[in-house]
C-alpha cells in the first residue's frame, strides 16, 4: 500500500557497483499519509454519529427542581410514555398487555433492578401510576422518574 521501490545507479562516473547495477532495492520507509487520512475520516464519522445513538423517543418531559441521578455502569433501562399514550421500552413500541411479561424477561437478564420512566407532560397521572405498577410487577423495584431541570423550586416566596 505505501511501500515502493528505489532504483540505484545512474549517478555518473565510471565506478561500477558489483551486482547491483540496474537492480531495484526495497524502500524501507512506510507512507503513513493514507492511514492518517482514513483515520481522520473515521473520526469525523464517529463524531457525527455518536449523538444520534441516544434513545430518541420524542417526549416533552415536565420541568422540576430535582437533582440528576448518579450514573451506573450498566446501560439503564428506559420506559417511555409518549403524548399519545404509546409505551416504549428503550425505543421499541410495546402493547400494554405485553409489558409485564417483557419486563420479567428483561429483569431475569439484568443484574440491576433500576429503571427510568420517561413520561410526556400531558400524560395523565393515572396512566403513569399504572405503568409504574407494571414496572414493579415486572421485577423492577427502583424506579426513577426522568424530568427536565429548570422547573419551579416550590420553596415559598423569597423575602
């Protein structure tokens, strides 16, 4: 790919070199320019593609004054309730009847019983509570409600 051949001789003069006249000697340098070009292209591709790999369920989260939960080593399981009432596990849509059996199967494979529940702000509390009950029945006892920051602190009037 980057190796070449260097021809000897032809420098003028009357000296003869033994056995090497007209023969090619291998080049001992490696051309790294194509390798660097490919690596830069791959770097740009990964920089553009990385933000697209996150869970992309369009949910308008309610705003609260809650602090962020600490990150864990295992990828968190996320259950989302969209504005139209559809339920999604990660980014896969699922019917409410299949929710508990699917959650039990997932809980059997995971070591962590933490799950994040994302619900659109227009979803009724009754629906959110029903999904929380299904999460608990499916084997997940640590349920984190995902919200956006910047909501009211509800600490009373400031004087």
